[in-house]
C-alpha cells in the first residue's frame, strides 16, 4: 500500500499524549483512525489533527469492551485498509497502596492497562504478520514499581511482558512490536512533554 492509504490506529484514552502522537503521524500525511472511550477525547484529538488536512475517522469504543473495540478496529480497516501502525495508549492512573484496592478494582484496572492492548493486538497483528509488515506500539511507564501505585505498577509490568510475548509471536513474520516506557508524568512544558515524546 502507498503510505497515505495506511492509517495510524490510535487508542487515545490518555490525553495529551494521544493528541501528540496523532499530530506527529499526520505530519507524515498518514490518515488517522482515532479510537477513544469518550466523545470529548475524540473531538479534542480530531481537532488537533485537523490542521494537517489528512483523513480522520473518530471511533468511540472502551478498550475494556472487547466487542466494541474489535468493531472500531474493523471500521477503521474498512475505511483505510490494514493499518501500518497501531499505537495503544490507555491506562487507569490512580494512587493505591498494597491492600487498599479491592480485587474488583484491580481487575478493572488490569482490563484497561493490559487486556485492552491484548485485544487490539490479537485483532490486527495476525493480519500484519500475514502481510509481513506493520508496527504495534504500546505506551507504558513505571519502569520501577512504586508501592503508592500498585495497580499501575502491576499493569505496566504486564504491558512490558505482553510486548515481549507479541514480539516473540509476530516479530519473525515482520511485525515490529515495541513498548514505549515514559519514566514520569506526561505534561506539556516538562521533561516529559508529549510533543517531544512523540518524536522518533
């Protein structure tokens, strides 16, 4: 496929990083498929990408809803074709200490922090592997676990393991699977400025 026909599929549950990544790929002329849980997040990301004049399709789906997420990914593929790049950027970021969060709370956080990325990868990576090319990126953080962020520490450790497993499974077929670990809170004007992180 010509590059302009291949979308970046972006799960943008976390702002402002999702907007920055979308803008960075739009600068290269790639059409953008935005997948987010809320209409507000989708509107903000679409507005950020609009000045670049690339095709944009906003798709609402919760990353914990397997049916909705798969349907959104299918809708993006129907519009633009099999993606060249998928960036999964979703997390539940909250402070919780050992024993503070209920088992249900941990399961809900794990569903966002890890399972959503697994669902997206399971849906698109096999087709990428059959094609022999594609990139699947999962954003993360917490390179060292912190006792004041138990659920997030567990989730980010899970994401790193997921990336390693996906690479073992699909890497030999030409799919580049990578994790992007950011060692601090993402915020404009800081050492972890999302626009800087989005640069190659």
